[in-house]
C-alpha cells in the first residue's frame, strides 16, 4: 500500500488530465461558473486565493479568470505542478507551490489574509487521518479574511459498495481504459477504503494492452462529520451541494460571526 502522493507519482499523475477529459484549459470556464455560484469572488481589493491540491490547475486558472491577483496553487505532485506551470505561463496570478496542504497555510500564509481557499476533488480524503482533516479546517479558518470564503469537495464513502458496484469505470478511449476497484478492509474500523486503480494502455488499435496498477487508502469521511468539524473550526456552511452519482459533496463556508 502506498501513500496518496506516491500513488500519484507512480501511476495517476500521468493520466490525471486525461481522466478529466484531456483538455484542462477547456475546463476553466465551467469551473469559473461553479466558483461564482458558490460565492467565490475577489472583491474590490484584487484578492488572494489558495488552491489546495490543485492538480493540473483548472481550478487555479479559474480563480485567476475570476480576477484574483494572486492564486497560490499547492500540490505535492511534481508532474501535475509541471503541467500547471505550462498552462499558466501567460497567467502571472497563478503561483505553483510544491508543498503539503496540511502545513502550507500555517507556513506560508499570514493569518486573516486569504479571500478564498478551495480544496476540491478528493483532496480531503487523501490526507492520512481524520485528525489531519480537522487540523486543516482549523488552518483554513485562521487563514481566511473576515469576508473570505472556503469551498471543499469530497466523496462520502462511508456507505460500502458491494458486489460489482465496487468496480468504477473512470474513462475509456481507444488507447486507454481506467477502472477503479474499492475494497473495504476490516482492519481499521471503517476508517478507510482501499482504492485499486487499473490502467490499460496501448499505442495502436492492433497492439496488445499493457496493464499498470497501484493501490492506496482514502479516508471515509461522512458529510455530517465534515460539517461538524467545520463548525468546531469556526466555519459555517453557507452552501451545500451533492452531485448525482459518485457521492461528491461540495460545501461553501464562511467564518462564524
């Protein structure tokens, strides 16, 4: 079993943009509208935003498109940050940073200065422990400016899938097929789920398929638990959305008071 960052370096980073559809800049307008709908805007002062777990950067680029003057794009995957750097060559607001999302706010962001913190995809469930999630929420609350907003998204994997429902098709094209398989271990008191990613690739249609695999654990975070931790950190939920299928939850948060 590998940590999430090693899993990305070994397998997933190479295919991540393809998983998103293969056109990262093309995702920016939709992501910009999503952020706007959630109340993310730079305001009159230009704005400072932090994108935790930025990946190849479609959200960071969307924040820049919204008008934020500085977008700190944070990830631990060097290949994904390299992709973002290429996309952002003409976008000086975006500043890629190789750093751990668990510590970057405390180490690099002055208290009370951030207008928007976003942590999308499944970044929260990639953290090693629920304690890390709770600590990160405290850091988010400390970093936010009084009128700032935070947006989190994560999958609620607390209800186990069974049988063939545990096989999740990700994407398939002529040269690549990706499937994930979920395993619920009985050694951790329902704390994590083991994700097995299987990627078949071939160079030409007549070639044999080559299979590469890697596995890692993701946290099982219930939606109610995350909202309780937000309240404990001093954050109130001002928006709460769920996508159909996949269990992805998105919450928008502001400081209490």
